[in-house]
C-alpha cells in the first residue's frame, strides 16, 4: 500500500500474532530502499520496532505494547522519509 495511514498501520500491527503472522515491514516500493521500519511480535508480549534510514544513518530498535502508540509514532516517522517519485521534503527557516 502506498503511503499507509495511521489506521492502516494500526490494522497491520493488530493482525500480528505469535504463530503465523509475526512481523510486518514498511518500506518504499523500490529495488534498494534506503529506509524501512519493521514491527515484530515479542515472545514476552508487545512488539519490537526497528526503524532504519541509511540516508540519515539512523538505526533505532525499541519495544512497545500499545498498538495505538506504535502506529502513531510510525506515521510521524514515515512522514519524514522520502518516497520514490516524490521530491525530497525540505525544512526551511522562514
């Protein structure tokens, strides 16, 4: 799905379980994506969230149990990434 909404991310994460649907990866649809986020079910409960953006030298691993919070945080993080066919987002001081 292109540019997933917070609700779509919530549904993907909510569908995870510890038997046959243990993780989901969000990344741009390209051969060698420069960023990705993965969410995996932990044996002890909750989820492990990995965010990686090689263009910014970011690699963060966290754990959380609130699906609402995970989906919200990922939505904000993804909004700061670049997507194929889109110009890079710029932040300027005006």
